[in-house]
């Protein structure tokens, strides 16, 4: 993984010192909250319902075990003993004291972490496939290009104050695990007719108040031109993006109003002026960054061992865990393991300090010291020997981190909702908890199969409900919490936005409504169809008829 050089480290430490002085002036009254707000947001510090929340960047979701232990230490010392992993591969601490924030940032800087650009109208944390570098289906490691983008975009002087926040995602696989079509810029690596690897560039995706699927404005971009082309896109957005209306300021609105063809023309014209300038990536530059992501020194490992074979035969839960949480690795004898942060009754994405320490220990023992954060609020151990899977599963089970539910009905994405967020209309966490309690039979969960539920507490869609197979949006009706349900969303390359099924439901009906929708799917499915496949075949009508049928 990428390691800071002297410049990186000095830069982050100087920013900590600056913020320490800014906090001092806020506490002394020299700065008003209005004056302080843009300063704290620049460092990832939000003021939520009950306390300050600090958002820490995890670039392209990659963590060392030293960094994970430091996050656990911060949770234990400065928070209430836990952290919350987000859909942007970041972590949030929700009970932070303002006067302690500079000390937290200083401790993060010691392990090459920060909160810069996790908030504000800037280029946010660049995200990528959580299986980058190890996926069996991968064309090329997207972390290399994500790191190049991170270095280019961090405090870029031209793009520090954009019309609105800006999000970039990169995938190096034909099976999109980075949700590139719902980002301001999505980059998909693929091969052209000559066998060269480059990028499909998609622009103008996003969720929130106006959900839109990104449009392709360039089918193939040679890798050496990545930064100049991104620079051209951002320049067009910075020039033409609206600043008079916060709800119409995202690039998705600009692309929608101009049309993808006109947007492509503007970007192309801008790009032609800069494509051969200093932003052109030299092979030496790319090689220098790529060296940080060289494969680890894998030891030979058998695909199966007597212990593995015996446990798989004897233990149904181990078999379910292998099926749901263990994926193919490009290296023979190894596997990718997803650590579920969605136990029955748990808060999606929450992890205790003790669990962070324990997973760091397991990654050191079995996983070459590396951990990843997923878009679905889980963790990944990307370098596990198959021979170690039985021991790893037993220890994860002891930690309540081995629920075999990845991409299944209880692997729910949920924003913090009204339990924490001042913008929320309704609670997300209790709904997710109650759904996992309703579907507490893992044999049934596996029989239902792939089904992605996503819950947002308000229209800002931090829970990505628009692209859930079943999406749930909290709304306020005369001071009461109701939930609007959408069906048929997807964040894959065949991305789609969910359709509203009907009137919003009160809080005491929403969990049973999910059960009703699942039962309808099971009754309608054919030949092992996923929920999404069945929905796309039969449409919304049978689901709506069953859900709103008179009692």
C-alpha cells in the first residue's frame, strides 16, 4: 500500500498545527461558528445532533493493521468505544469533543491518515474496488490510479471551492464493485480492440434529491491522459456549474441540462489545450506509484487441507460462510474474505475498538497486514491462505464478525439517520436492526439469495436507497416517521434507479412490508433468479398488489 514520503508527512502535520490554532481561536471566542465552520469542514469535522462527528479518509478503502489499531485507539480514547464505516470507504466517529480534535488528527498523522477533503465542496475521498489487486476477474489494479488521482486532487488550488462536493470512483474489473455509475466521475478500466488498457469515462452520476445514472462521455481514454482529462472535466464544471442553487449545483445537473454530447464537446475542447502538458503521466511516474502496490510475497498454500475438508463437510455454518463471505483470489491457494459488520440486531457498519484490534491481529497473522473497507460497510481481508480459513472463521465467530450474509438480505446498508444526523427525517438504524432480527434464520437468508436492502434517513441518500434492490427512504409526515419503498435499483454496470412502489408506510409497518416483498419474490422467482432478475422480469405490479392488498 502507499506510504507517505517526507513531503506527504510534513504537509499533513502542518495542517494539524493549523487546525489546532483554529480550534484554539474558536474555543476562545475569537472565531464565531460561522467563521469556524468552513475550517472544521475542511478537516472532516461535522456538528451533528448530539456532538461533533469526525470523518477520517481511507483512500480507496485500504488500511494497514497499524492504521486499524490506531482507529481502534481513537474509538476507545476519544469516542464511545466504536467507529462507523461508511459507504465512501471512510470511518466516522460520532461523539467527538471539539477541544480534543487536534490531538486526534495528530495521532492520525502519525500513521499517515487525516480527515482532509472528507467534507466541503471539493474532490472527496477517491474510492475503488475493495478487491483491488487480488480479484480473479481484475484487468488492472485500480488503486494505482486512485492514488494518482488522490495526489493530484488533494488541495488542488483550482478545485478547492467547487460548486458542490465531487466524488470519483475507479474499477479495474468488468464486474463493477465500485458503483462507478452513481458517481460524479466513474472510471472503468477495460481493453480496446488493440488490447490496450484504458478508461471508460462516465460523468454526472449521483443520488440524493435528484438521482441520475452517469453518462459515458469517452469510451476509451489512454492511461497517460487520465489526469489531464479529469482536469478538463473539473474545469468545465467549475466554470459552468451553478452556484446560485445548492440543489442544482452538482455536476449531474450540469450534464443533464447540457446533454452528454455537449458536455463531451466542452471537455474535449478544454482537454485539447492541456493534454500534452505537465499533467501527461510519464511511465516513470506511474511505475513509481505502482511499486507501492506490488503483490505481497505469497507463500505456496494448498487449495484444500484435511482440516478444511472436514470442517466443510461437518459444519453447515462454515459452508454458508464460505459461500457468502469468501471469494476467488487471483493467487492459487488463497482467498478473499469479507468480514461482516452486520450481525443480527447490529448497527450496519459499526465496529468496536476491541474488534478493530482483533481484526488487525488476524490480518497480521493470516492476511499479510492489510485490511480493506467496502462500499457496503464491511471489511475485507484480501490475502488469506485457504488453509487458514477454518482458524480465521472460528476466531471471527468468537468476535461476532462471521455472519454469513454478504450481499444477502441482512447485509443492509444504512446511514446514521435521525439517531445522529441533523439532516435526517427518520431513523435508519432501528429499521435495519429489526429487519436483521426478522430474517434471523441464516438457512432461509441463503435460500432467498442475493438481495440488497439500502436505507436512507433523508433525501440526501447517504444510504444509497435509490440503488437498492429494495430501497427504504425515511420521510417526515406531520412529525411522524414514515418510509417510502423503492424496488429495482442497482449500482452495477447495468445500473438502475429504484421505482417508488406506492404510498409511504408508517414505522410500525415497514419491517413487515420488507417481509411481504421478499415473500412475493420467492413465490414469483424462476430457475434461481435473484430478486433483481425477478423484478425486471415481472415488473412492479405484483409486488405492489401484494403489499397494499386489503388486510
